[in-house]
C-alpha cells in the first residue's frame, strides 16, 4: 500500500497463515480485480508461524511501537530517548519494523522520523491443528 493510503487506515491486522493460505488470498484478490470488482483490503501482516510472530512482536517491540505512535518523536534518537533505550538497538528494531511495513520513515535531511500509521493492532490467531509452529500445553 502507498503511504497516503496507509495514512487513511487506522488498523493493522496481524495473523499467522501458511504460505499456501497467503497465496490463495492473493490469487482471490487478483481474480476479484480481474472481474472488475474493487478490492479494499485491510492492511494485513501475515507470519508463517506463531513463533515468528512472537519473536517479532515482543513486549519490548510493542512498547516501542506504542511510544512512537503516542509521542511522535522527530527522529530515531528521540524515539530512543522516549523509550530510554540504546539508539543503535532502537534503530535496528525500527528498521526491521519498516521492512515489515509496521512503521515508515519520513526523511528530513539527515534525520529519519519514525511514523506508526495505525491506531490499533488486531492480532488474529487461527487455531488450526494443521498449522505449524503451534505449541501444545498439558493441563
């Protein structure tokens, strides 16, 4: 999605889906467009396994996302000060989040201002016994 379109969205859906499910959804969306129907997809970030999701969206990362959204820091250095963490670490995490489309950067000369474009993260976890990466717990 383009930045302008993202800025109109308020929600990011995060889910766990197999690569086949992702492929099927893309094919269905293309077929919808081929039939002349409009498709207004909800921005969705899909992970291949529960472990991938949990390794990426740790409590520390969620805190960083929330701090950037709430405080709107003017730079990566300012974001690091807001969360009271090392600039290098915050830069690495924000860069990874940018690769995933969770944040983007507005550049102003040498400064890169991180922007969180949504107000809400909705995490959907399908409980499919066929899915990989699920954990089994005994009572």
